[in-house]
């Protein structure tokens, strides 16, 4: 934290009363060169005070209380105050609410997020040509173009869907908190589209926070604190905070560079019962989109994805939109639009893409020479900018190699001469390459405004001898060859071991240097070269980065599983797997990053360790070492179980553990062990299918399931199952039950006859042999056949809860909590409270999305076998939670209190008053609602 103090800051020092207090202050000054101007707050100071590195020191003889009172009395003035006044929709009217008191001035949310204020909404005016130029140059630079309608609207369907999701909060409150993804190809104008969405939402009275383009990191506590204060402010203005969600917007660079934060925000806020949707741009590619990399909790996807290509009709419509701003001589004809579409199309080994939106600024406004082909125009300006300056050319190419992957070139990694030349180029009016300077609190960096511009520059440079000479490359095959060479120059510098460099290397191994056959197929073709590059990274990175060690281990595993040529012998493969194992164990046991934001997921490390052990087991089996093979298989199983205990809903865990079990069963010809492995794999895949949101993983899951079912029936499989089942074999009985209700892609739910047969088989399992394998299968069958049989469902879940080898999925944990309330006495309801408390604690860390089954949505009437809602009453006990909820005790529930939303019951309930109600269940537990609620 101290290392992030911005240069030139005035630092206030409180609590300095004794000479011994100076030691901590001296240490802080040594940690940050920025701590040079101090103000000491306090009636008395120790004497003497010696701080050699401090330039200015002032004594303010005020008490801490007086200092804080002074801070509270300071009100934002002028433009800052206007920027904190937002429009909020309340029923059928709009309210203007000032959030000045919600911003912690010592750690302001506005340093990382923009508020779309009323001033922004009204600051439009008639669009001008200069405004269009400024907007096309920097779409995120100002809200005025959006207020005046300059951007071409491509987001109408996305806006309609987001508004529909926001409407859910009036019914569900914070339980509706989720992540919504706007999928977009590189260079598709996603920044403009997502900002248009944000602007329109704010204009409609939905409060919005937009992550700043230059925000390097985020602080969840800061965000949650601001939303809590804003919720209290809404309540004070008569607005229900639970029904007024915030929309928190992240662009593509945030999603890529702050993946763990962006994907965890919604679940973290839901755990705190804050109403919000996270609207994030997700880089999209038809070939490599990985549906397993979703946010924690519920995920929704806006369709269609934004494409970087356009057809002629859309181009003409775009031109007509801008014609109201452009003078006649700058307006374009249909044939001209056809020309630019063709000129900006690129066909590469990675697929077809278009530079249309990137080139629009230069082509539409007729920058001198823009009638040339785009690549000719860029070639000419690149030559003019770098002629005779090889250091600058090398710095430009290094910046381009990083910008292609939405990364910036930190100034700390540049030699002083190259730094000066690059800064001069970026500041020149003649800089038409799109090179920009990104200013940070205590540093700065360089990038190209568009990733596709950077890619085009690399393509041009790969055929330029002066470019190759500048970066010390004797020959070049193509742009990708140049890119890897340039990245190797960057990551092998000694200065890469500093904090800025380590962070950059971590970003590179998860993007530009990621080795994966599906997500990075082009890198995979160069896996041996990339591993050699990563081996040359300075020791400081190895010693400090879990993420780096993890991804080098993954690259080594891929290299060992698929050696690049026949010259690789078994010892070379074994060496790669041994090194991969060591990297992962170091990351798990030894490396402790100083910054929590740079910690690697423990779950991901465990899964990678399991995959590595499995790969080693297969290698030892192939090379004739059965004892070693069995040892590594057991280690892989243990690692998968450890990962499953961390998150039993995680798709990555479920799929890989299932595939592991299916591979394990192959050596077994028949017998219970083989059946057990296949049945367990089917159970894992079935649960992955249930937790798959939107069916995005349905096809590969069903493919694996089909293989698993076939494995059960292979050869004389069914006859063997029947024989073993007759002897009471639990694996065989479960296998036959699963075959009875086998999942097929094109068929409806299992018939009643099939479910009945499955139940019969599962009840035939001898009590002394029953494990979670059969108990969980029976629970799922009973839940389908007799969903209102709450007593047996609860009995089965209590048995599952007591099994140390079974980790309850979040959905099942929630159903357990609801069932404890549905049929429990006071003690069981208190147990239900504990279950929901544990569930809320897990929401921010685990991946499962929750859905309250229809039969459990309301407390049922036991006299009518729970088929109808129970009309009961509740006694109001207290008002808490910032005025958002009352709390009360339902009739007959002892001292168990549940919330009553102010929005539902009104603001004027008295302590001790009684109200009729139904009790509804949400992700957070029971909640009282008026009898009029549907």
C-alpha cells in the first residue's frame, strides 16, 4: 500500500506521541520515495524528530477528533459536487440524490470508478465535427459525445435485455445480483457500446459505476463500503436500496487484467446483500471461447456478440448517422464504404478479422493520405516516425507486442534513451500511429489505442529489415515470430524482477504466452519455444509469483504430453513433469505474494497439480513402471478431492475429475472397481450439466456422458451389472439406476416409469453399504418424483451432510437450509440459520449459481402436505440494516428472526406490532412478505 503513494502527495501523520513511534514512520519513508511532504497532526510531538528523506514537515496542533471533524465539514465544491449528483428512479418519478457524503475522501471510489452524474446526462448540446474527431480519437475520454448522441447505436438489444434483468430486483432484491457479459471481438468498438449502455442506464435512473480506463487495480472493500453508504443515502431519500441496483461496468482490459476481481464482484456483493449487476466486456473468439471461465455465481450473456466486421448495409447506416455532423465533402458513398470494408479485412492463421472500427477515425475524417490503403498509410507513418532511430523503433515494437494483448509498456522497463524518444513521439501532434501515454499515480506507461493497430504494426515490421535490426533479429518468418522475439527481449531483462515487471510477466503468461491447445492454439504450436523463453525469466519472478510458476507448470505439462518431435525421449518427458510438479508445489507451499491481488487461486493450483500427477502416472505406465504409475494416480486422486472440497460446483473440477475417473477405469476389464469409477464420473458430469448456466457446456458434457454410459454397457456390461446388483452391490445398483434415467440431449425429462425403476434400484442398496454415491442419487430421484416429500428429502440431506467424503454443492446446501425451516422445530430452524450463514460466507468464493426450486419458494402448510403456502403472522422486533429491512419473529418460531423488507411492508411499522405474511425463501434464507405477494 505504501508503495502506491502518489508522487507529490501530502501525507498526514496521526498518533505520533512518543520517540518510539518514529521507527514505523522511518520505515514507511524508506518503503516509498513519494513520502516527502508530511503534516503531523497532534497537540504535542516527540522531540527531536529526525527524518532525513523528508523535504517538508508541518505541525498541525489539533487533536485527532478535531482533525476528523474538519474533514467531515469539507464539502465538495463546483465540478466535483456536480459529479456526485445522480438520477435515481423511484417508482414513477426520478429523484436527484447527492452522494458526496458516501465518498471516503481518504480513499475515494472516484479514483477507480466514474459516476455517470446528472451533469453528464445534461451536458450534450448539438454535435460538432470537432466533437466527433475527439470522440473517435478517445471514446472513453468524455461523456459529452454520448449526451449529444454522437456514437452510432449498436446496443439497443443489449439495453433491452439489461433493463429486463434490472427489473428483477423489484421482486427479488439482492438475490438477483449477478454478472452480465457483453461478448466482443477485439476491435469491435466494445468500449463505445458498453459506455452507451452505461449512459442510457444512468439516464433512465439506474445508478452506474464505470471502471476508469487507467485503473490498475480495484479494492472490493472500497467498493462495498461505497455501495453501503449509497444504499443508506437512498433510504434517507425514500428510495428502496434493495430494489435499486447499481450497475458496475468493466471494459475488456479490466476483464483481462483483473479477471479474479471482476469475476468475484457479484458473488461478493450478493454475500453482503448488496443489489448490483456487474456488466463486463468479455473478449470473444468463436474458436477459443471457454465457457468454463465464468464469474462466480450467476452468469448471463448478452447476444449477439459484438463483431469487428460489418456488412455494407451497417456501414451505410453508420455513414448516414454521421452525415448529420459531417460537412458534404466528408460524406461517403456506398461504393466508398464497400472499399473500406474490403481494405480493412485481414485473413491470418488465427482467422478472419477486420480493422474497420479501428480505421474509421482515419478514413472517415480524411486524415491526409487516408485515401491510401490502410497498410500503406501505416507503413508510411511508421517509417517517418522511426527513421534513423533504432532504439525508438525497438520501443515501438515492444509496446506494440504488449498492446496487441491489451497490456501497456511500463516506463520502468525502458532504457532512458528509448523512454525519452517514446514519450516525445506520443506527445507530438504528428503522432498518427495511435501511441498514447497512460499516466498513473506514481508512474506511467505506453500503449497503442487499439490492439488491432498494434497487430498491424507488427505485421508490417516483420517484413522490414530496419525493424529486425532494431530488435536484434537476423531473420523473421512472420509477425508471430517477431512478436515472440520481442516479448522474450522484455521478459528476460533484469529489471523485470521489480513489482511492475513481475505483474507484467504474470499478465503475459496468462495471455500472450499462454500455452493451451484450445484457448491459445497458435501458442501451442510453439510450446517448446515458449517454455525456453520462460526458463530465462530472472529468478526474482520465480521466487515471488504463484501465477508465473503455475502457468509455466501448465506449459511444461502440455509440452510433456505432446512433445514437438520424435527426438524427445522418456527421460526428457519425465523431467518436464517433475519440473511442473515442483513449480506447483512451490506455488502452493512456499510462495507468498506480498499483494493479495496477485495470489493464484488455490483451487486452480490443485487442479493443475492433479492434472500433472495424472500425466506423470500415464507416462510411468507407458514406460513400464507400474508402482510409480499407481503412486502418481493416487496423488492425482487426492489433489482432485482437495479441489472438490474447495468448490464442489466448479466446472473445471467436475469435468477434469470425471475424465480422470473414466481414464482410470479403462485397465479394469470388469468388477466393482471399474463400475464405481464410471458411476462416480457420471455423477460428476450430471452435476456439471445441472450447474451449466445457459447450456454453454452442454455439448461437451453430453459427449463425455455418452462415453461413460457406453462404458457401463460395453460388452457384457449390463449382464454383469445385474449379477452384481442381485448380490447387493452399491456401485452396480447405482449404475443401473443411472442407466434407467439416462440423460439424452434430444429427449425430455425421464418418464415416471424410469424414475420409479431408479428409485426401486436405489432402495435395494443394503443400509450398511450405502454411501453418498447412492444417497445423493436417491435424493435427486425423490426430488423429481415427490418434490413435496420434504421429510425424506431432509433425512437424505442430513445423511449426506454427515459424510466426510461428500462436499455439499451450494445448491444442495441451500435446499438443506430451506428444508430445515420447512419441517423443523425451533432447534432445526436455528440449524437452518447456521446453514444459510455458512452459505452466504461461501458465495464470494465458490462458483455455483443458486436457484430456489418452485416447491420450496414459500413456507408450505404441513396440514396440506406442503402443497399450499402457509399464511402465518410475524411480530416486528427491530429496525436495522441501514433502514433497508425490519426484522421480526414468525409465529411459533421462538426467537428466530427473519427480515421484512421496508418496500413490502411500508416504513411505519411499530416495534411489537403483528402482521400477516407468507414466508418466502431466497438465496439468503427466509424472508417475510405480505399476503398480496405473488
